[in-house]
């Protein structure tokens, strides 16, 4: 039987660069023309057009469309787990708004958080929660949503608050042994999980401390509004609209307990959403009565309102427009645009991977790297580039990890240097890219565009830079003997 592979021509560097340059140009044009609405359709078109260029190049080099299509299906399949989680999170936000869980968190948060320390405290709280459960996504969708509500109540900056939430969530996620990416990076690099975490602390902890200092300085240095009257007004409105109390936080504690016990994210979040619906039916009959249509009896109205919260969120009509905009959210439907963007991004990345363009671009980028600083820098930049091109943080860890593993060994560098670099460049930069799965998720949950919070996600920005500085200065760079075959060739 004839082997089809012999008819495939290896991609040139120009082949690899063309679709990437076109994508960057199209995305830049999209942002210029549509601004903050670029993620609601324009970016998707840009990704699909660039995918078409990559597919044409692949066909030119001998690939058949059937093979490319199979690669697309495989690429989209990789994102289905994230898509299911997104749908569940949409339902969770809807029922937790309805049940009073998020309003209760906002109410007590307004009591406890001092405006001058709000940003630093938000970062620290999210860091502790994410470390405990190993999930930046769950942290942002629960504690993060509540903190965004508190920031509105205090008249604080939404982009800075989102930056603080993401900084804390990704700090905790990055060093938690429960995190998927924290397990993935050492698995790809061939290192021990706990040695990997211990080695990451040298760059992660100083970066987090610097981020906390910056958030503290911003809190003290900015014009803090006279928010006491606004806080009291917000608390009064919440108390009037909802039955509040610590028992309303039970769905949150149950979800956190499931996460700690390593219950998979999708069933855990889905169960949290269902529990929120039950809590709404039990403890918020007045709220449900206001939202139900006229002519419905209590049971029918309750079922309809809770069911609607699961698929289409809730729409409140209180006397406060601020409260309405804060709480009128959620539902699976709120995540459909995010899913649309993820599928288009994964389609583009899958075609690049299938026709060999991504591998060709990365291999060319590694030429001339000799020192530890060179290797760490190029690994981190490759992870960032992969995040931008493939829109998936897992690919940003797996692909550079596979491609650079032997190269680190050839240069006498312990694989712990690689696994740390994969997280510093791959995990942390993913939420900063508007079309990356993590970026669109954070925008969907926090209602703030990555283009707005990118300059305030201090931890995510500082950590990769500090890692590169360490590498060039030779700080905490572990070495191994250079293999004899490599030494002989040199």
C-alpha cells in the first residue's frame, strides 16, 4: 500500500510565518475597528480566515483536506472539556445570583474589605482559595464574581479588581498540587511534581509579593472615593431584595469541598449550580415571585424561574441600576459567544499543528540558543506565542515541552528549568490574551475584557520577566552533566 506521507513536502519557514502574520494583522484590525466588541464575532472571523490560509498552505504541501478536517475535529475535541465547564459555570452564576449566594458574599465583603487595601486583599484571598482547590477558573467564577460585586459597591476600578483576582487565582493555581497545569508541566518535562513546585517557588513567591506591594500602593495612592454611603446603600438594597445569611454560603462551601476532594470540575460546578437552584427555591420565594410571570402558581413559577436561571440567567429590576447590572447575569446562554470564540481558536491551532506549521516556526526560533538565559527566554516566548496562536494553555505547555526537552538536556540544563519555564510562560500568560480559552473565560466570568485588565494582572506579567532575569544571572539554574555524545560533537 502506498504511503501518502512521501507526497508531503516539509513546510518552509515562510509557510509557517504567513498565517501567523495574517492572523496578527487581522486581530489587530479587528480590535481597531470594533474595540471591546472585537471578541463578539470579528475575532472569530479573523481566526477562521487565518485558518483558511494555513489550510491552503497545507494542501500546497501535499496534505489532503480530509486529513486537515480530521485534525480540526481532534483539535475542537480537546476543548470540549473546557466548553462543558463553561456551560456549567454559566448556570452556576445564574442560580447563585438567584439563590442569594453571590449577594451574600457581596454583602459581607462590603463589611470586611477596607477600600485602601481592597486590591491587595482581593489578590490574597483568590490566591488562598486557588491554592486550596487548584483551579483558577473555579476561583474566578465564585470568589472572583463576588469580589467584582464588592468593587462596584465600593466604586473601585473594575479592571484593577479583575487584575487582582486573576493575579491571585493564577498564583494559587500555579503552585497547587491539585492544579491540572501544575501536574501537566512536570509530566511533559519528566520531573517530579513536588520538586517542580518547590523549584517554581523561587520565581513565583517573589513575583506574588511584588504584585501585592503594587496593589497596596495603588490602593493607598489612588483617589479612594467616599464610599461609606455607597456601601451602606448597596447593603440596604441587597438586604431588601434577598434573604441573606451565612446559610446562603453553603453552596459555595460544598463546591470548594468537592474541588479539594478532586471531584472533576464539570460535575462539581454542575452540582453547585443545581444546589444554587434548590437554595433559591427554599430561601428566596419573594425574589422568585417578582421574577415569575403573572398567572403562574407558586410551584410552576419557581420551576420556570430556576430553570430559566440555569439556561438564560436572571434579569433583576430593582430600584438601583447598579445592582441590576451587577446581578443580572449568568445562564448557559451567556457563555455561547465564549464557546464560539474557543471553537474558532482551536480550529486555527489544530490546522497549524496538523500541517506542521507550528513545529516549523518553533524549531526555527530555537536556533542560536546556547546559554541558560537563551533557553529559558525562548521557551517562555514560545509558550506565549503558542498561547497566542493556538489559544490554548495546555498546548502552550505540551508543544514547547515536547520540542525543547532534548535541547535542555543537550545544553546541560536540568529538566526542572524546563518545567518551571513552561508554567511561567504558558500557564500565566493565557488569561492575558483576549482570544485564548482562559482570556475569554475570564472575560465571560468577570465581565472585564483582557484588553482592560492586562496591565493590572501584575503577577502574570512579573513572573515570566523575573524567570528570564534569574536565568541570565544564573540564579537557581540547576545543571546536569552534558551528554558525552553532545560534548564530542561540540
